[in-house]
């Protein structure tokens, strides 16, 4: 069976550094940090008092007030980003065969704020189970693609992938394969997350996963820097329209890139820590290259998982050196989490959008906040430090890893 080619025809981004794909891109290239003191709740007793929140975002500017009240923030974010991506794709919703349009979405946690509020309200009461009737449908992780499908009438495959921070990358790989195999013509894919909450911040603090650089939030996310002390929690959504190449060509769609392949692996090592030798990361990149039919020397750019944790950054870069050999020093490597923070289940989609736009514009966004060299990191690697670099990117890779040892990797190619 001949596999169909799959291309990217629409992008939508709602991030801590920009509320549209264009705002997001401009902020990436300029090296803008999205970290700032938390405004959603009182952080006086919290170890970490900052995060990468969305800025100037009001859900009811985009969604009917009544409908918005029935959605957790992670679903609101999904709706806004997917609307932008669908509009960007110029897909004709009146004529497209909606039986062949699906929605495959990623979320690592889902409606955490909704769960938190309902449980806290119950605890304050007299023990009577007075829960909001929308509690469950607001909380469940699969409700975001459900709402996207309902709004647009898309009747193809519809579900959520949950693999912690690899969730939206896994969603993209599933979407790629459904179209490759001829089951769909178009799939809205990506991911969203809204974990900047009391429970989210408290939980990650308890794990000692977050940076506590409260005196300088904007410099706290510092991947690859010797003084990094944990990741910065972010929120938002990224949406990508994947489409059968012939279907896109027939309707004259703008094509951003071709998605050539996806890889998956497991560390099979620890609940939260990466394998120190990066064995699972090596495997996922090799799997992705094989799936795409590419050689290591074909890759120009890697948007790393690069969370700014002491163990994770070193393990990933060791794996890159092992997989790419001498060619590793010719690759523009970066971590856009230095600017957006870590969007958990939305990270794979948001960072893939950055990689796709790097190909379109011929510029690789920087890894900001780097000041101190880490002796455990190969000094020959080009980590695109502190300033964007011009580069004709023909092939770009995006890495995403999650608690539980989940690894996912996707490869994009500039269309010939």
C-alpha cells in the first residue's frame, strides 16, 4: 500500500508570548520571555511565584459567554487556537467532506482548574455532593477535541492522546498516520494545557521540578545553562492542520511544510527522571528518522525538549550527539521553552509550529537566558544561544518527552 503524503496547511498559536501565530513568531525571533509573577492566585506561601501565563487574553472575546462558562481554560485555549488554524488553512467548511475531517488533540492533564475548584467547593460545604452539572464534561481531557468537532461539524476520528508532556506530539503522529493510510483527508491536531493553578504549581513544586528564581522570573527558564534550576510552567495551545497533499493541492492551499514522519519510544527507566544516558531519546530520534526515510545528516534544525532541568537537558544533548555524530555540530539546536516556559501537553504542537515557521522564514529562534557554560554539555554544539540565527532550514525535528518515560519526535521538511 502506497502511503499518502501529508502536509501542514494551517497554524494557530495561543502562547505566553503571543496570542496568534504571527505574534508568537515575532516574539520568538526577538527573544522575548513570557515569564512573570502569577496573577491567577495568591502565591505568598508558594515556593515558585511566577509562571508563563497568557497575556491580555479574554475568552469571551472569542467564545460565547454561556459556552465559555461551560469550558475549562484548556478547552477555551483549544477552541481559539484551532479557530485560527482552520481560518489560516482557508478550508471551505461548506464544501469539505466532514466525514473525512477529524480532530486528534493532546492534553497532559486536562481540566485541572475545574477539578480543583469543584473539590475545594465540596470541602467547604456540609458534605452534600452539590457539584456543578458541567464538572465532568469540563474536566475530562477528551472534551477539547469534542468541542472543536461539535463547533465545526467534523465527523472523522475524534479523541485525545494523553502522554504527559508528549501528548500533542503523539496526537500529531496519530493524525499523520490516519491521513497516510487514507482514512482522512484533513485532521485538526495539536494540544492545549492550563495548569497554572494552585494544584498545578503546588504539585510541581512538591516534586522540586520548577525553578524558584523568584527574583528574576524572566531569566528563570535557561535551558543548557549551568545554573538552571528547573522548568517554568506555561499555558496555552498550538493547533496544526494536517492534510493529504493531493487534497491540499487540489484546493490550492498554502503549504507550510510536509510532515515526513514521527517516532515514539519509552525510557522504561523512572516515573519522572530521564534515562541519564538518553537511551530512550536516542531511540525516538532514530525511529523518527527511519519513519521519515531520512538520514541524520539531512536534519538542519532540532527544537529540543530542553526544559531547563539539570538532568533532562544533558541527557537529551548526549543523545543528539550519539545519534547525529559529527553532523550534530552542524545542526541549529534550540529550546523555545526558554521563552514560552513548558506548556506540558501543548508543548509538542507549540514547538512544532516554531520549527515549521523557522523553515518558512529561514531563521532559527534563540535559546535565551544562557550565561554560564555547562561543562557537561558538548561545547561544539550550536545551541543558538541568546540571538536568533539565519539558516536555510530544509528539515526540522521537534522533540517532546513526558513523565512516565514517554518520548515522541516529529520531522518536517520544506516542500520542494
